[in-house]
């Protein structure tokens, strides 16, 4: 989907998005050696249905669109932050809309705007300001599977129901990243999970002391087993 989106945006939305998706999907199957079968075909049909809706859900017309925009920002002396923005729409000479496409479920994508530790949005806005000289009027995540948008700001003339853009949004995120990096460089490494559900992906969850293990010791043949 990302590859097809990049090609479609580079064509100024004139190309057939479904055809681009078909090409990208076939290419991915060849490169990743995915064997044909029922599961792969179900996924292809499902994603193709999403692709068919993409070109019909555009709600604003920018003066320019850039896809897969790389950036590198100096975070602090000796430390840079690198990334790549899926899409930037220039609305005029000074304002832009940043869009990041997500393949997860809408509920999962929505959690990105509720968690203060999810800093992708404000850091993208920082990159747009520092590297492109643009003011971000809206930053949104698009859950492509369900065609839902979540984010901050507003696009003139479009009803998106995004959250208001916090006044110190960019600065607060930048300060939080710098603080955590300084702690890391100073050797202060501790778990600070903001979402308990994310802990299941952590390689160190069994050794973590954020939540104390309440299981009792079981004494077997003189040895103590947990």
C-alpha cells in the first residue's frame, strides 16, 4: 500500500490507484517469495478494496504533495534523529498537512493520539518546520483498513473531527525526547510503560520490575521454584 501510495502521489493523483496497488502487490509477492494460496488471495482482495476507496476519499486539494519525505534533525550535541514522512501536502507557501498511513486497526491507530509518549506526530511537525520551513496545520494518522483519520489540527473547509493542536505540542515533545536521551546517556535506564498492552512485545518483560510478580514460591524437594 505504501509503495502504491508513493507512486500515486508522484503522479499528482492522476494514475489509477488500483492498478498501482496490483503492480505493487505482485512485486511484493515475487520479492518475498510468497506462495499463492487462499490466505494470500483473501488479503489481496481485502487490500484491493481499500485501494479502490483511496482516490475517492481525498477531501482537499494541495498545491503540492510530497511522498516518503526523509529528514534528519539534530536533537542535541552528538545525537540526531532520522525519519521518513509518508506524505506532506503543501496547502500554500507556509502551511502543510502531514499524513502518516497505518495498516493497523482503527482502535490501535486512535491510541496514538491518546498517549503522550507517542511522539511521531509532533516530531514530524518539528521536521516540517525546521527542514522545510512549513507550519503544520494538521497532522493525522490514516487507518487505511477502515479509512478513518485521527490526529490534530484542522484543514480549512473540511470536516475531519481532529483534536485541537496543542499550543506547545512540538516543544513539549522535543523536550521529552531530549530528557529521555539524556537519561539514557547518563546510564539511567528504567521501564516507564505508558500502555500496559505494549509490554507483551518487550523482550525483557519477564525480568521487568514495573509490576511485581505476586506468585508465591513453591517448595519442591528443598528447592524454591516460582
